C-alpha cells in the first residue's frame, strides 16, 4: 500500500448543498506523517444505524419470536461474559459481575423486553426499530433523573440495545463499511480495535479529539500509513460528514472546508511528500550500515497480518514485534489454538524464512479486547494485563504458546513476553512453554528444535533496574520504550492532556535503556528496541551509541531510519552518547542530540 493510493489525486467534490462554510484550521498532535485530502466521515462509535419498516399484521407474531430469540442469544452471550468475569480477581470481577447481572435482569421480562414487544404489536414496526425506540425512551428517562449513578446506567442500556440489534441483524459490530472514497475519519476517540478495521485503500487519513502520540491508535495509524492528527480540541464542533478536510500529519494540523488556495498548497505539499517517500524507497535493498561499517538490523513492528506486504516492500529484515492482540479484537469469542496457528502459519510462510518475533498477548491498558471480558479496573495501565493476565488465565497462555510453537516448525520464530516485572513471571512462562511442548509431543505435532528463544520485553522500570537478573532467564531483550517512558515518568501515553510531558529523552528513561542494554551485553544476549523511539531517525545515533544494534519499527519508517544510519559514524555517535549520558537536563540532551545529527553527517 502506498500513500498515493489512499490520498487520491483528484479534487474532492463539495459533498453537501450547504452554503460554503468558512475554512477552519485546528491544531493537534501529528502522529503519522503524510497529507490526506478527502471527505469527512464522522465516526460515532456509539451509533448503530437501524432501518425502520412497517410489518404486515400477519408478521407481528413471527417478529416477536425473532426478537425473543435475539434476546435469548444476548442472554447466552452475557452468560459467557459472566463465566469469564468469574475467573478475574478482586474488585474488577465484583464490579463487572454486578453489571452483567443487571444485563441479565434487563433481558428477563423487564420493561425493555415488554416495551419492545408492545411496539412491535402496536406500531407494527420491525424489531430492530422497536429496540432502538425503546432504548432511546428509557435512556431519556434515566438521563432526566438527577442521580449520577442512574444517568451513568444509560451507557449500559445503550450497550445492551446495540447487542440486541446486532443479534437481530446478524451483523457483528463493523463500523466503516460505508465510506466515501478518500474518507477522512473524524472521531472523538478511536480504539485500536476500531483503527484495525480501517482499510487504507478507502481511508485517506484520520483525526481525533482524544489520544496521545504513543497511544496504540497512533501506532496503528503509522503502521497503516495513514496520516493522523490526535488531540484536536474542537474537532467535531462544526464539522459534518461530507465536508472536505485536510489532515497534515507532519504539522499536526486539520483544515476543515479548505479554501481553493489552501487546497492547492496542500496538493503540492502532498506531491512533495510522496516524491520524497519514493526516493527513499530506493534504499530498500541496501543494508543498514554505518559509515564506519557497523551493520544494524532493521525489522518491522506489525499490528495486523495485512501489513506483511508493506513489511516486505520496506526491506525489513524480519518482524521484530508482532503484536498478537489483533487475534482477539472485534469478536465476542476467544480464538483457539488451531485458529491462532492457522494465522501464524500463513504469516510465517509469507515472511519466507525471515525471523518473526511473536509477542504473547498484551491486552489491557489502552488495548482492551472485548472477547476476553476484561473489565478495565480502577487503573487499567497498572492492572491485570499482558503477562499478568496470561498467567492468571493459563488456558489463554497455553493455547497461544502451543500455536506459536507449532508455527516455529515453519520458520525462525522468537517468543517475546510483554510487561514482565519479575523473574518469577519469566520462570512461570518458561514452565508454561514446557507444558505446551509436552502437549505438542503427545499429539505428534512438529515444532522447532532447538525451541524458539524466549525474550523479555523491558518496559517496566523495575524490569530495567532488575535487568541483570532477568538476563539470566531470557534469551534476548527487547526494550519497549513506549511503556518504559510512560511508567518511568508516570505519563499516560494515550492522554493528550499530558502528551507534552511525554519525553523519551528524559535522563531517567535514557539511563534505564542504557542499563538494560549493558545488562544484555554483559549476559551476551541480543538486545533491541521495539518502541516508537526506534522508528524516529532523530534518536538513531543515540540508541546506536548506547550499544543497540537491532531496531524494530513501523515498516513505513524503515527507509528514513536506514538513511540516517548510512550517513552516521558509529564511533562519533558513541562518543556523543557518552556526553549525553552525563547530562541531567533533557533540554540540553535534546540540543546535544540535534547538533550531532545536524553537524556530523
Ligand atoms: C512498548 O511499550 O514500547 C511497545 C513496543 O509495546 P506496545 O506499544 O505494544 O505497548
Ligand atoms: Mg508496551
């Protein structure tokens, strides 16, 4: 996929009959470079579009039965969620339990059910429309009550209504199915799961009111090559679907209803950007070698299997981070071992013998998976997530490890464990791996011999500080600078209100990176970086200067980082890194890094 495909080249038509609105320029955070020019599609994750039609008198009873079946199915789905909730610990389980109980009560002969049946009978309308009207009426009643608890229940009622409508239409939640050509998606917020559903062939770019630069939505936009601006205050105030919009992901700017001259300027900018990108793509087949001969491995991070083509065309040497969460997104059930194996098999085969590092499930934080019935808890970033969740739900980890081990028979694979904080967690994961090996042997299923390396993601400050001990239990390290920065500085990476404070050049973050890299070098295990820092050419000299020789990033960034490496002198970069590590002030660090990047060539 190239940017040329998704930004289009022709002038977007004026899509509405409204009088021409004035141009509006809004600033936010540019998180994925490139320029999109297209037609606005306002995404409201809460909305479901329901068709209303009259039914014949003879259809009333069958329609009521159709509704009863949908409600019964909803009851079974909620019961499944209840079973999952019981396996959770502590207050999260309790709170989720109450909520699901309330759903069950609403589904059993409540006012909602009776109301829908009455509407089908009296108004002679289809069940979907009856559910929508009834939910709207109940919600209006709740909202009017001056009780914050009750008005908060409106969201639950609407959620249940959407479930009933999905069951009736037989359609799972699939937003973005009807989009204008060159759609520019504007939303209050987009979850990573929503973003995963965007098709870069149809979508030109996106902008949201909420979200930080290192949020998973931002990462996903970069991976898909979609220009994106997040944290745009006032974005949705005036705009309507069908308006024309420009998203400038480099400057962090959104322009609504651009004037003719503005459109012309941005068309030129877009052409320049695409020309630059094409020029860089010529570096695809040359190695990432510094001027003084150090060879650096550049690999790609991927969120979705559909990215493999761009990984190969960017010249990546392998996949350095496969975020396996996609397997669990946008579905109500959990993929079993065979299903996971089938997906991994195809991916490993398409990578044609290049290494693939598969990370075990890292849901939690801003990456929630509906299918797991995870309740976010009071502080999702610090809660039951990633390896903690895998160890709390051994059936999840066992199936995932078995699927990965089976795929290891087909190509070089490494297994990476997210959010590790203690040696005990690694010991437990290795035990689980032993269990999976036994199970595969019993079933006469093939796997790699020797077994795939098992690595630790260093992304919790405690793991960085305990890196020497962890190195005894790990075959490699991969430093996740996104979370490492978030947890070291206590800055939520997805919160636009503190995004200006998120700084991977803070001396504390750099010391933790240095400490982890040195621990790996002492233990003679490979160490790389797979956080977003790896994909920014500005940081390359510093990371290499700290001893890192493997970088994994969004495939779209590989050419710019390679270009930087090929103009760099590693000895000089190492010297500058030493000077930088003596500093205590991040502004001074920035200055020293930028002057090195500009001067040294
Ligand atoms: C990280 O935290 O740096 C990382 C690579 O993992 P993720 O962004 O998926 O949390
Ligand atoms: Mg992480």
